[in-house]
């Protein structure tokens, strides 16, 4: 599970997703100032099947469905 900020990771935790689950990956292209201070990303292998949702954490997007399915 990937969150686009620490704030989104905290929101996921508040919604019942364990804090160890999401990896924080900031928005932005590789090499931009937002990503310069981060260590290189490690490859990740997903369990299959998996669900990926790229969206803002807004109630109108019904992300609670994805969070429920991820348990």
C-alpha cells in the first residue's frame, strides 16, 4: 500500500490500516527537489491479487471500500 504523504499514511491508520502497511511515496518526478533527500526506492513485490488505488483521500471517492477490501 502506498500513501503520497505522511498525512495520508496517518489518515489510513485512522481508518484501520496498520501504520506498517503503507509506504510513503511523495508526488513528483524523480530528481525533483521533493525527492532529492529520500534514499533510493527499493523494489517491491506485491502479493497477487492486489488492489491499487491512486486517489486523494476524500470521502466522495469512497475509498473506504478499498480500505475494507484490503483487510
